[in-house]
C-alpha cells in the first residue's frame, strides 16, 4: 500500500509542471495567436482610447471596461511630464481632458495627479490621470495595447514594459519608412509588434508597402484613404491579406473611405462589412467597440475555430 501511495505522489508531482504550464496561457496569448494568423476570418477589435463613452478617455476605468467586454486591443496615448514620468493623455495640453491648464511637459506628475479627468461633455469626474505603469499593470495578460504617440519616447519608456512584463502585449505604429524603423527600433522588434501606418492616397504608398514586405513582413498594416474612388485599398487587400492583417480605423469618415462608425450605425454591412468583405480588414479600431463586436458575432467573425477559418 505504501508503494502505491509513493507511486501516486510521484505521478502527481510529474504532472504538476504540465498543469501549471497549461494554466499560464493567458488571454493575450490567445489574441496574439489570432493576430499572427492572417488567414483566419476573425476580425480583431481595437477600442480607441478605451471605452470613452462610459468613462473618461485614457482612464483606468475606460481600459477596464473594454477588458470586460472582451476587446482584443486597447489604444492609449502617452505623454511625458516635466519630471520625466509617462502618463496617459492624448493632447499635449491638459485643458480639454482635465481640470488643469497648460502643457503636460510643464507639469510634474505629483501636480497632475491632483487633477480630475473630464468626461466627454467636458465635466469633471472622480477619475484621475493614470500613469503608463498603472495602465500596464491593469492590462497585463488581459488585452493587447497599442501605444499611440509613444514613437519618440520609446527608448525611454521601454524599461517600463520590462518592469511590468508587458513587452509582448505592445503594438507600436508609425508612418516612417522601413529603414528608419529598423535603424531606430530594430532592437525591440523581437518582442514588440510594429505596424506601419500608410496613407493609400499618397503617391509613395505602394513603395512604402513594398519596402516593408521585403525587409520586415509586418504582422499587420494600418491603412487610411478618403474615398472609394481610390482602388488601391482593394488591390493591397488582395495582395496582403494571406500574409498580414489589415487594420482600418472607423473613427471618422475620411480614415476609411466613408465606412466609419456613423455609417455602420445606419447600415453595418456598408460600414464594417465593406471593410471586411471588400478590403480584407482583419483589425478594426472603433469608438463603438460593443456595437462592432455584436456585428462581428452575428457574422461569426469573432475568433472562429481554426478549422472554420481557412
């Protein structure tokens, strides 16, 4: 009997590492797997400045809300204070989104943390300005993070990613040519995801795309264009869709040929549906994440099983 007990204990001990490893798989692991598989029919949802319709933009609550919704990526904005700290703030000034006034760069973190965030109507709330570190801790293992306005700060803020263990959750974007990106940020690209931002109405758009295809093979590209009279969005969709995901912003009409959130409210198929079906969009950044997710679910475009995605 004693021998049986010993054998059982040894078997349990051997199984524990496997069980622990399985438990370590996080929501971010699932999102990254979906993101890196461009052939799947799922569409990833990006919440612009968090759930700002129900909490102040770039607030911790705005981030927490979209995590609870099951959003894949939260876009947040970064500014640096006078004393070198990083906070979440879209504007370079405090006036629009807080009870303070003046440039963020003229205020210390301690002074900014005494302010209150304003809501979408411009009214003060109980919410305070979060630090980037607080936001990273909140989002860790739960949601991918697009750090906007952080391109020029990246060397300085990268240690925060290591400190919080969030390097693999970060998406950086920029409109720079591929050689500039590789020279300035190549050391980070084994962990951080970089997506080129390309305006398809510009003459050098195809040259930029070709350069990235040859030298980097990005996981995804963010495109913008003003009108459907431009046929390049259809062409690049056909060219890139099997290899990379395509990201469109539906925040306002001139970012996606008029197929924005407002048009989707009138007719989702002509708004979001056009981007997905005609332009091969696999990532959509929206100011209405819950509405977009319901539409995608109605079309079975939210994280389908692998065998139904090819």
